[in-house]
C-alpha cells in the first residue's frame, strides 16, 4: 500500500464538499496550503521554440497571456467544473460576461434563440435586444410549460436559454423536458443556474449543454467581487467558449478568482445554513395577514412544487412575497427593517430585500412586468447568515407597519 494507490488522490473520487476546499489546487514549489495568487499579465519562455509550441497549443496547460490563461483563474475554473460535474469551465469578469459569451459564441446571423421570458434583466437584454442587432432573432415564451418551447422552435433555432428558478418570482422551467425539445431540434440548451445554486440543481445531468453562474452571488457570497463562469463539455468549453473569451477578453482577474476560491471553501456551509433559514422565514410569513402569498420552490403551495422537488434537491436561499397594499405596502415593509438591507444583490451573507418593480425590473413595461408576476406588492428576499429568529422578528416588525 502506498499513497500513490489511495483512490482519493483522483479528484473524481471526492465528494462535492471536499472539492470546494481542495478542487483544482495546483501547489507551487513552495507547497503553500492556500491557493497562490498569480498577479501577472504575461509569461516568459525558456526558448523561442517553447514559445512557438505554446502558441500552437502543443503544450497542455501552458500559459502565454493572462487574458485567457492564468494559474489562479485555472484553479477556480477547475474547482467549479469538479463541483458541477462538468468536463471543463471558463471564468469571466462578471455573470453577464459569462452569459453573453455563452449565448453569442453559439449563434451567428440568421440563427434564432428561444428563451423563457422570465429572465434576469441583463440576460433578457442580451437575448431580446442585443442578439437581434447582429441578425439573431429571438422568441420569448412563458417558461413554465415546456410545450411553449416546442411551439416556438424554428428550423434555424440554435439555442434555448433559460433560468430556473427565475428572478424574481421563482417560477420553474422543466430542464429535462426543455433539453429534450432543444436537442430534438438540433439546438443547444443553456441554463443560468444562479438561483438554484450548484449545490441543489445539476442542469448538465438533466440534459443542459452549458451552465452559467454569476459568481458574484453565492460563490463569493460576501459582497466583495464580481465574477462569472460557464461550464460544460470539454468540446464546447475549449472550443467556442474559450475562443470567444480569448478573443473578446471579458477575463476574470486573478485577484477576483482568488477571492472566489476563498468563497468556495465555505460555499456549501453558507448555502445550507441560508436555505435552512429561508425555509423558516417562508413558513413564518405564510400565514401573516399582511402577506398575500409567499413564493418558495419547495413550499407545497408553490404551483410547481412537484417539479421543484424533482429537479432541485432543496428550495435554495431566495423567496418572494406579495405584500398587501401594493407598492405602498412593500415600501412600508422594506423601510422599517433594521437587519435586512435594501439591495438588489443576492446570495450574500447579509439578508437583502428588493422591490423588483421599481429597481431590477423598472426597465420593462408594466404589461411585461405583470406577465412575469412582478406585481406592485412583490418583494424578493435573499436570506443570509444572520440568526433566522432575528430575520423573522425584523420582517414581523416591518409587516406591522404595512
Ligand atoms: C446576477 C445575475 C446575473 C448577472 O451576474 P453579474 O455578476 O451581476 O454580472 C445573471 N443571471 C442571474 C440569474 C443573476 O442573478
């Protein structure tokens, strides 16, 4: 017996919680415990021939410029791939850079995209406004019924893009059903998995081709840096995604990659605790007379609870509530909170509340907002790491002022 034969030497034999601490680590000659931070833009080569081979991609894992290869960013990409169960990943400067790359690297003029209409604001802009400027048309559908995707598919549909649960009303898209529809038409499926988190939903196992994250959210989860990541097969990631990143340059900085690696060390702990608290808060608000409805994916009253339980192992860290008294009621609640902060960010250690109608969804018309459930009384809550009893007491006080 020797250490060489220990099966846990192979990262594939380690569980996700172990990956979050060790995944992708590549120690230097100094054998540092924590990941080294490589704050360098370029690399020098031992010989001209070495440089030549490197530029011909003949030296695996070689580095020639930090726009597309940096050792600290490599560790982050590898760790995310191991957690997700993906063959490979690429990191980006923000979640929107990741989504824009994933979408635009898959289409060309004349192609068509089908997307769910309930999307994060920036994602909706990319599909609805940005792509059409380059001759890529799009159709937005109500994502709750997979049949709507089937009906919207055209011979030139190359891509289906969804987010599930959606922001801010936590509607679900049946990933497996939509993946089958996309593939039957020769299209690829991208899933923005921010709200569910890598802990509770595995889009690649359900048939998605690419998964995107805003690492700004639960992965950092402490309000420090922006970041994004795209995960999928080696073929797609090292092909289209890598080329687009390399040539257009929305690169994650090594410093931010290092901060995100620190975030991943406590990722599971934070999300599990925040989810426990989200369940408690949802239950406490459910019967409150000032609350019209509570929306939480694993709640039996959620209209898609069966799907939520099938496709997500837990309901995650976000919930939405519709407060009686419309916008006035929603503002009265938010403005009387002492612990929960008013902020449009999410997945943070601090609990955050936002009024989508007047902030993240203000750009949309009232008609579109109401179509996607963004009513005047709707508030989205991102539950953090505070004592859940304090969060409940804070919300109860706020609701008394409505
Ligand atoms: C925040 C978010 C994004 C964009 O990420 P940034 O890091 O802010 O650029 C995309 N999709 C979803 C679902 C998000 O919550």
